[in-house]
C-alpha cells in the first residue's frame, strides 16, 4: 500500500504578523478556550466543545499539510495566535476550501487579519500552486464574509437552507433549524488580473 507523506509546513510573513501551519506545541489554554466559547464557535455552526489540551494537540497533529492544513494567524503586536484558517485540499482539482475562525476580536488583531488574508491567498496560489480558492460561510456570519470580500473573494452563490443548525449552537438556541451558506471564491486567473490592474 502506498503511503502518502505529509507535505512541508506552510508559512508566509505579512507586514503585521505571520501565517503558518499550526504545531501541537502551539496549543495553549487560549486556543482550547476558543473551542469552548459559544461566541467563537457559534458563527461557524459549532456548539462549544469539551476539549482538553491533549485533545487539541492530537487534532492539530492530524493535519498533514497535503489533504488538509490548519494554519495559525499570528499577529506581531499581540505576539500570539489570533485566528485559524482550516484548509481542505483537492490535489486532483487544484483547489482549496478555507474556513476562517476569528479568535481574537481586538482592533489590532482585526487589522492583522485584514492585512494577512490577501497575502495568504497570494501564498496559496503562488507557493502551493492552487488554481481556485473557495470558502463556505454560514448565514449570519457577515463579519467573516466581509473579511473574505475585502481580501478579493467574490460571492458565487447562496445555498438556501444548506445546513442543519448544530445541536447546542447559538443558531439552534436562536430558533433557527436550517442555515443558508454563502459561497465565496476566487480563481487564480482572476486574482492575477486584479493584481495587474491595481
């Protein structure tokens, strides 16, 4: 049986921070706390999770940087992890679907994410060779949609009632049983054309 080796870790610097593959050693009480926080997990349609540091370290170690990556958004000013980008990769189709989790909502952290996302998109195209980047944003998570649009991704459609509200999620507690999903995307060719026209 052929064994697929993990791909090299991803890393790219920004003027205000760094985006890189998360390591088990990066798991802190703060990161564990994000997964236990309804305000952070709610926008991505997840209930608060009962996880430990050991659970999170095992979870982070399961990402191989080939079929899936978990990237940490680090800000220089905060000197800490401020967000996550989970990447589901299709090598066959040269595409990657990203999911953004914003853990730190301070003004400086938001600025680091606003500056860092376009640079991450550039890195995924140029360093990893993807031809298409997509993101599926749960209805009601306008803040992440605005960040993606600002980074150059366009709305490609809306899937009405695509998801069931996760049991225990803030959506379910608000009485919503099904959720829309907004599809964002950008082709490498469109990104290249936009860069040439700046």
